């Protein structure tokens, strides 16, 4: 899709530029990991067992490691490479913990990490159709991100989306020991995982809620996590957990900054809870939407 610059009511096309080196993509991404992806940068060029990871990061939200690779070459399999790196991680957990602690000067323990949420991200100016097939599986812990450089130092990151009707990677990889081992420990969660225990009334209520949220902006993403379903703009603005008889929500707003005239939210800043932010509330019927949506819009505006 072409981008234009508007000056004096006239549009001028913004032409694409190119990255000269793969290292340029890596340098830009590493310096802006938290801003772009919400990840904590750990190490550049992390080498272990004859494999070199371009960037090692940590997701504080899911408590998991993220491996990032930068590619200009279209002639490689992201599935094979992605699973090789995940296998490396799962077989050498202590080394990843040690690197985290030495790089951040903290004391992360093995049990503090949710290894089941590990994933690999590939960042490239473009992916071939062959490579894009990697995201055609619902349980593949691999993400593809295209980075585009324009004139005047404009940069855009966009994630390639998987089809909703994706099948399991195990259907084509039953003979791969690496895939089987990784699949045993790494789990990619879906909306269905969170909705399978909900009754018909809650399923209907969730779909109504979801439609209203997605109508706020067509750029909003639905990102299923282990403990909840996140609705994300630039960052999570509301986290959702369907339960029997109700749907629980967490707004990503700090304590004292939510305008709640009907006092329908609960302050959970001092107690343990899932999701982001300091406010929790529940949805029992569609009639609650009238009072809930203004609160949700506050969080959306804050996190978009």
C-alpha cells in the first residue's frame, strides 16, 4: 500500500528505500525493542552450541524468552530455523537464565520463566511465499514481521497474519524429533483454548464484546496468551478471561488514572491478578456495555 505526504492539499508519494545491510535492521530493532514489541533486550549475537542468535529478548508479560532473527535472504526455511533455535533454548535453559542475569544484573530463576510461551520472531524487508507458509499453522511459535524503510527515515513494522483456518504443524511434521520435542513444551494458545469451557451465553457475550472492541480501530489485534486473551493496539489495552457465567477484564491503566463515574471497576493494584493494569471488572450481560465501553475507550486511548 502506497504512503503519501500531504502538503498544501497535494499528495506526494513517499518512496520506499532499502536497507544496505542486515546489521542495519538489527541495530534499529534492538534499540527500539521495548517501543516496538514491548520486549526487554537481553543480548546481541548470543552464541551457543555452534548456533548464533541475532537478538535475545525477554517478554515480561508472558515471562518468556523471545529469539529474534533478521533476514534479507528469501531462500531459507523459517520453520526449520525457528524450531532449531527453540530446541536449543529448551535444551540449554540454564545458559539462557545465566545470560539474562549477567546482562541485566538481576536474579531470574528457572521457575520464573514460562518456557511454554517461548517463540521466535523473524524480521525482514520481505518474505517469500514459501516462507510465509510458516504462519499457516495455528500452533507454530513463530512470527514473521516485515520492516519497510521509506525516504526521510520513516520505518514501518507490520506482522504477517496467519489465516483463521490454519491447521496443526504436527500434521506435516510427525517424523521430526525436534518438532515433537518443542511441541511437547511450547504451547501456542488460541481463543478457542479460553472459550472451550464457556457456555453458550458467555460465548455469545464474548463475540458481542469482541465486535465492539474491534470496531474501535481496524488495527486492533487479538492476541491469545496463556492466562487471558489480550486486545492490543501499540500495547495491550484490555485483557480478557471468559469464565463460567461471566467475563473478567483487566484495564491497562495505573491506579488513580481511571475515570469511573459508576464505580464498576475494582482496584487490584495491591493483590495478585492476571492481565495488565490496576483495574478489574466483570461482564455478565450485554446491558453492561453502556457503562463499560467508556472505561475501555480510556485504556485504548492511553495505549494506542
